[in-house]
C-alpha cells in the first residue's frame, strides 16, 4: 500500500482527494493535515465522509509527512514551496495541486502571484502534470505540479489543433466559465449564494493568474509564441468548467473531427464527442473525464472547441491521483473509475 | 455473474441503476429497455455513461428479459404488474421500483393510483423492500416492491420511536421536502427550471400517493392504527429528500439519542448523527445513506426527527440494489460503497 | 416630502429599503449610513441602483440623522437600541428592522440575544409593527419594531384560527423554510453557494431567536399560553419564506376557507388563495404580499396552513415602509405597488 | 389612455408585458389573448399578478384586437405575420416581440425559420426596434419588430466600436450566455430543472437563428460585410444574458472607455460601467437596463466587451414598451422605472 499524506485537507480539493483516495485500492491515507481542524475527526467536519474515512486531522509537520510515500498539497499558493524541498530530500514524492511549481520562470511567477519563490531551483525539476502531454515525464517525476482547472480545460481543447499547426497561434481566444467551487472554501462575500446564485459575470478580464500558465503550456506545444485572450466567468453552479475556444484556421483542416478522435484515441480521460455534439458540464460531474467537441460554424475559418471538466476532479484532485498512478506505475485509471452522477 | 435486466432505462431511476450496476462486481447488465430509445446506444442518450456502459437500448420483451436472473422495473406505475407474473413463472427475480406492489390492499391501491390492479394475487407474495425492517423477508423474496422515496425517509425516521411505542401514533406529522428529480424525466411545465428554480412550494397537501404506503408501513411497525399528516414540498434542487418529522412523546423517553444509535448500530446505510446535529441533504448525495438526527426542542413533549436521503439512491436505485444483494446472498453493501460528492 | 434616514444601508434589508424608497413618491432618502463604505457612492457599491439612487454613504451620526423625519435601522441586533432614545427625543420617528424592540420582556430578550438591553424602558413604548394585527397602534407610534421574517409568515398564517380559538394552542407546529438571503450579507462559510446550493437542511431545531417573538405574538392573539414547535430550514434559493403550519382543530370549523377570506378581506397585503391552492414563494418575490392557503387533509382534525412571503419585503423592508406609511398617514400601499417578478 | 392588446399572454414575455403595463400610467390593457387559457382569469393562471391585473384571457380575434390602439405579439414565430396586415389596415400599431419582421430578406428568413413568410411586403415597412440605433424611425413606425434577446445584448455591445470602424468587422466573436427563461414556457425535456440546473453547455454552435439578425444589424452599422462567430450557451439561472464580445482593434483606439461613455451618454437604458468593472446579470434583473464594460486585456489588440441585459425586459417586453413609448410620443422611460431586485 502507498502511504499518502494530504496537506490542507479541509479545502474543496482536499476533501475531493479524500473522497477519491478512500476508495483507491492501493493507497492508504496515512496523514491528513489541517491547522484549523487539528484534533477533530475528518467525518465530524465532513459528514459526507462518514463511514468512508476513519481519520483525524493533525497539524502539518514535516517529520510525520516524511513517513509517507507521497504527499499531496491541497493548500493555498505559497505553502507547498515551503515544505517540498525537505520532503523530496527524504525521498517522498510530492504532488502539488497549488500553483507553486507550475510556472518555470520564477520571475514571471512572482509577478502574477505576488510573492517571492523560495525554491526556484526546484522549478526545473518539477514536471507539469498534464498526462495527455507529459505522460512519460510524469512517470519518473518526484515533484509534479498539477495544472490549474482552467489550464486543463483550455490546453486539452486546443492541443490537437496547435500540435498540428492548424490554427493561428497569434489569435487565440478562450472564453471559460467556472462553477463557484473554484473559488475555494473560504468565507468571502463574493461567493455567497445570494451574490452568485442566479447570476453570471466575467471577472479578471484584465488578466487572470492562469493566463501565464496556459500560455506557457500552449507555447510548449506550438513551439512558438502564442497570443491568447483569456476571459474567465463565474457561473451559478457549484462544479464544472466549460471552455469555449476560438481559433482561426491557418492550415489544411479537412476533418477536424477525425483529428480530435485520433489524437485522443488512447486517452482514458479525454472523450471526443460525436460531430455536432455539445458537451454539458453535468456529464463529467464527479468524474475525471474531459469531454470535447469541435465545431466549424458555417464551414468558415473559425474553429470552435468546447471542452468540459469537473474543476475539482480532472481540474484538481482527480488529475493529481492520475499523476500519482503514473508515478507509482499503477494503472492510470486506478481509483478513478467512478461514474458521473446524473442528474 | 448475475445477469440483470432493466426495464425503463431512460428515466432518472433507470439511469441511476445503470450507474450503480456498471461498477457492481457481481452483476452484468444484460438487457436495458426503452421503447422511445430502442436501437440507440445508452451512452449516446446519456453521455454521462460514456466509457462506463457499453449497451444498446432494446424494446421490452418478456422472452429476452426471461434470460436474466433479475429484472428491475424502473417504469411508470402500472407497467411492472403487466410483466411480473410471467417473469416470476420463469424463475426470474423481480425488483419493482414503481408503486405496483407496495400496497397490500389492492382496493386501496386502485383508489390512489387510478387503475385496476391486474395481478392482485401477487401482492401477498411481494416483499416490501425496506431492509432495515424487512431484511429476512427480502433474502428469500422473489418479488420485491421497493419503497417510495418519501416513505423511505419517513419510515426510517419514525421507526425507533414507533417500535418502542414512545410517541402518540394518533398525531404524527411528516413535513417532507424533495428535489425536483423526484418528478421524473418527463416534459412537463411544472418542473421547468424557470418554474421551480429559486422557489419553494408545498403540493398535494390534500393527499399524496405515498400517504397510504407510509401509513401501511408505520402501522405494521406500531401494531395499531396511525394518523399521519403528510405534506410534501418541492425544493429548488435536483436530488435529495429531507423529512422533518414531529411526534408527541407518549412514553418514557430518557435518551432518544441512545435509542436511535442502538436501533441503527448494525445498519450499514443508516447513520445517526451526534446529538444537536442537523443532517444536510448534500451529505448523502449520490450515496445510499440515510442520515438521521433526533431533537427534543426545549426539552418539551414534541420530538423532532430529521431524516435525509438521496431520493434516487436510498430512495430508489440504491435501495433496489441493496435488496438485490440480499436476494442473491451478496454482501449488503456490494456495489454501494460510492462516497457522497461534496460540494 | 418625508426625509428618511437609513442606518446600515449595505445589508440586504438596507438595499431593499433603498430600492423601495427610491420610487416612493412621498419620501426623500436624505441619509444613508455605512461604516464600511462611508464616502463611496451607493451605486458604486450596488450597481443595481445605478440611475435610481444618487447618494453617498456616510458614517452614522446622531446629529445628521436627527434632521430626518424618520430613521430606519437595518442594522445587526444591538445597534438600534444605542441610538433610538436620542432620535426619539428629537422627535424623529424610528422604525427598527432588527430585533431590538420586538420582545417586551427584556430579560427574555437578553437570554435569546446574548446581550443586555440598554433601554428597556423604551420597550413599553415600542409598537410591534405587524399592521394586520396592530394597525391602529402603528398609526400613532413613534417607535416601531418590525417583525422578523419568520414571525411575519407564521403569525399571519395562524392568526385567523387562533383569533377564533379554533385550534389547540397547546400543540402548534411551524415548519418554516427560508432562502439564504435571510442570513444576511456577511462573509460566512455556511452560506457560500458551494455550501448551500443544491442542498436542504434544518437548523436551530433546539431553539431559534424568532421563537420567543412568535410565541409572544400568538399569545397576544390567543389570550392564553401557547406551545409552539418551530423548526427553521435553509432552502437553496435566495429570497422567500414558506411556512407550513400545523394545528389540531379544537372548535367548530365549518368553513376554514371562508374564515380566512373574511379575516383578510380588507387587507391590501394578504391574499388568501382559492381552496386547494398551494402558494409558491416565487409568486411574492419582490412584492410586499403574503399569500396564504388553508387545507384540511382528508377532512381530518389537523389543519395545514401554507403561508409565503418575500423575506426581504413583507418580512423586512416592505413591511417597514408599510408601517411608515401608517405612521405618516399615507395610503398604506404607497410605494409598495411593485409587482412580483415572474419567472 | 392607450388601449393595448397582448396576443399570447401566457408565455414569459407575455406575462412580463402584463407586469410592466399594469403599472404604466398611460396604458390600459384592454385585451389579453391565450388559446389555451381563454376564459380563465389572468391571476388564476399567474398568482404573481393577483391584485395587479384584473383581466380574463380571451381567444385571439382580429375584430376585438382592432379596437386597440396597439397590439403586442408575444407569440411563437409565425403568428404575428398572420394578423399584422389586418391590424395595420385598421390603423392599429403593431409591436412584434417574435422574429417575424426582424429580417428584411424574406428568403433568408425562410431559410432560418423554416417557413414561408406570408406578408413579405410588410418587411420594408417594419422598423427594427432597437431605439439606441433606430430611435427616429421607431417614433413614426406603425409596425415595430423588437430585436431578439441575444441580438440586443450583442449589438449594443459592439455598436460604438463598429460605428467608429475601430475593429476588424471580418473577425468578430460573440460568446453569449443566457438564462433558461429564454427557451420559453413550454413543456420540453431540455429545460427541466434536473436537466439544466447545476450545469452549463453551449448549443447551436453550428448556427443559431439570431445569427442572421445580428449580422444584419451589425452590417447596417458598419456599412460593410461582417463576419461573426456567435456561440450561445445555456446558463443555470432563470433570467439574464451576458455577452462576451471579442474584436481585433483595427484603428486608432486611444480611449475606449471614453468612446463608450460618450456614445451612450444620453441613453436612459444603457449604462457604461467604470473602467475595470465587470457587469453582473443580477444587476439588471427585472429592469430595462443594459450594462456594459469595455476591456483591453494587457493593452493588446483584442478588445473585450461585456454586455448584460435581462432577456425578458431589455431583451423582450421592456424594449417593446420602450418602443411603444416612442411610437406614442410618451417619455421613453414611462412605465420602465422599476429598479433591479437585488439580491
């Protein structure tokens, strides 16, 4: 059994990790930390886990965590980078669900995240954990930076077109909509039900932290500079991300449907929908799937890609476990077979 | 492997059966019927099941169904009674999720359901599938009538008090709230999102079809006549039932908390919350649990019981599979371990 | 023009007062206070009021407020009692939307609200502002305590039965459901959309602060002690209260429908629905109406009353303006004619 | 008093017309038709209108309607064109909220709406009722075609940029999100709460009927061909449209904020938000406002415009009344002063 630790077990991604790992046949959750709830039973804080998780929150402590085989950080930005080095030294694998190791250029990171990076030397070692792009690198990684939720949906959506050079990388648009759980489990006015229910708005149109991450990823695929306009929106639902992506066709694009089908043929967690379909975020709720459809309205030069994920699963905890499976040479879908709850 | 058939696979309870059975280690879904969608792939109709269910809807046909070991009816009322006799004759076990076999008195049934019962002689043979009351009878049953969603939440909530004769059976009140999926997957104006979202109302205050079923169940427990006022309400959410139950304490009631804890100590799918807790429907969403809390406000003579279930799981498909496990001598929780999706 | 002041203009009841008073033909909002937003334009904080409210928040200050004809307190409990005496001395009428003057017994008040009352001598002078019961007293009042949202829905629902002594006052049950705006505009985890959306729960079953207020009101009507079990619930919607009330018929009750129709015949803001109807909270959203239906299931001895209001209008700001109209001898419905937004 | 008739009073736009006109000081609603509900009181069908509307639905009949000064068609597409000619002949003004008279080219109309146009000769006479573009023409019109909801939000958003030739008309993108009330009040599976709640999806990516209407409008402004990619989405809320518009800056664009502020300075129903703001659909709910913000992310060449309306008010019934006010030389905001309901 793999001994796993979860740092930051009381946020939504932490609880989601607990939900998934509780049923993972090869993992034992040995440590779950929470500064605020240390000493309390997990299922007293989260009655949804009664009968499934028999654990008590403890304070985060490097020595205890070092006894794990793998430690997940489901923490606010800036926490994982404080402990990662020590854990890696003790041969504990680290999977970070926060943004600390996603951006290779630490100056750029500091600019967007508003703090200094304490271990920039680890950035070269960190593997960006989007298995559909980086599978082999993840297998041998000790430190994996899980992609953000928006970046996962956007990169998987654009990937086949950009790999083949079929769209103009200088004019990409990503209009993306997220459920409110993406804002985390924090007492803040802006995500009260009275403030977000029955309403829709864009936010951070001037620039969202996930922008440099997406650009870095797309540039890696394209092998050239990309210009992306990314506008995130808050949707009155709890889970789900829907990316609507727009690009100008630049090359020969006979059969976009076949292109997507072939690119993702072997992928367990990307499903290309039939031509003319529109994915619905409800169809991936609670599952690790990304569902994608590709359209070319009126046969014109603009291609529209629709890409949906559950922000807490493929956009966070599920993808983290997918990476863990790769790092420990387990079947990639181990523990991730749960089926979408519909309706 | 148990070969299972599902008649009426396109309603919400049918899809939920598919979701649960797809991961059940001892069951193979051999037949899924749908008059409307016959010939279509299940996952074309329900993209939520892509990658998990590899089946095609067929028309309901007794000969095909007779090759199954067990057939689930997830059909509108009045359908199961047309086919059950034939299937039972061929030694197929039948689990009916509709109301056809729930009421032992067929005159009463006809009065509430507005049609004649075509096989009243089967009513004596049918076992009411609430395992927490009828476990042994279910084990040896060939025909199980799964309880309605409201009746499950109400009976489990009242059970310990009525068994012990602690409340006045002549003055029971059940104020129950349901999510809109309880109305089924039918094109009807009253459950449009524009009609039910952001609003709350009671309905059927004059008498709901689940009333005689609940009364029959409670009378069986009480061994005497009961007088119940039952008011159902429509809540602006998709899944979940919350029953708020009121009774007048009649006997010695020292420790209601202990009473509930003891009564349900061995039950895998009933969880008694700590004193002073309030169950939340979200904490059982997608799981087969019933969570219950018992209160005695201001130490008075009125006891208040709060009981929550997921109407499509413990209130329908999950309970059906729980019954199937009992009928086939499998572990009662087989295939039902999935954990609540939170948030 | 009546010069009005609003203390606490940034909570939901404060904004609702602004919305209503902005269109009131006889009122000018002269002062709107907010400690947190002092100096900011009202419509910069609330874009919903752009073009309708041309005001700037200021700090609360007795001297400024004393220049008003009437001051509304839309503040947390414990604030109005600090300023009311001074304003009344300067002949400013005071309408308090908080709980400070609702309970006549200040010991009882302290017990439920957890603080000492600073001006208990004013309690005798305060008029409980439920016009349907206290209309004449309100007309001549200087200090009005507006009822809570739950108490408004419950008292209007029980009123006709209790006035006539038709139900057993010793066994009343009020099962009441509220939208989340009732929790106010505060950064708190429990009313995040991710925590309250798509879910339903009871809370405060052991005793909610509105209990003594309702009991006081019902006892005033009944002229005897009443025993009420009151269980509030949180519903996944923003606005609306639905009270489901249960009583045991004690007297002669030939025609409950006529009883209600007659009792409320002259009331502008109580609408008795036809027999067999079920009020829906959506039908009073944004309006000052209370809609009521009365049922006697199966002709038995239990009467069920369904009573709905918009918690922020008839349950708060609308009722406050209704009281103001009475205090200033204006038509009772002045400024309150806006029609429910449907759907 | 203007005598108004409403044909199709039972859809959401019809009810919204009733809500607005009931408080309009210069209008008497003389006739409200509904085939399905003829003979029933309006407030029996819509309890939200109790006390506000004292009318009975009648069958649509040209002779009765001809006694009105103005007739609103809140009907499915294809109905208004059957009656308009007769009413116009009798000097009744006609305001059509459906699509029958929006497209000047009747071949194009037939292609998108799947039926023949019965009075193409009226198309030249019909005035497209977007007052912010066509105010003078509306004043003297007898037949007004009210714009669709999506076209209103999109055209008002793009208008200042296109008028000035500041963006490349060959590469426009409109990513637009609508609440479910836009689908109308029809019993259809796809807008059940269980199907649309808590989920988000695009639809009609291959081409939506509002596309040719928007293109016609934008071309009229631009004076040249435009290429628009328009993707509508269904959002889990009842009311509201949010358009996110993308264009490539083509000309000199020093101060986009000033451009918008100046263009809409005199408009009563378009509000340009301060720089860096993001409009929220909740802030226009129930009001006739369009709120707009303009962004230029990272100072690049892509301009992002955010434009929100209430689809049933500025997107339908409110705009229809705004047009009526112009046609009858009333103040443009008459009857349209109601303020957004928040929260």
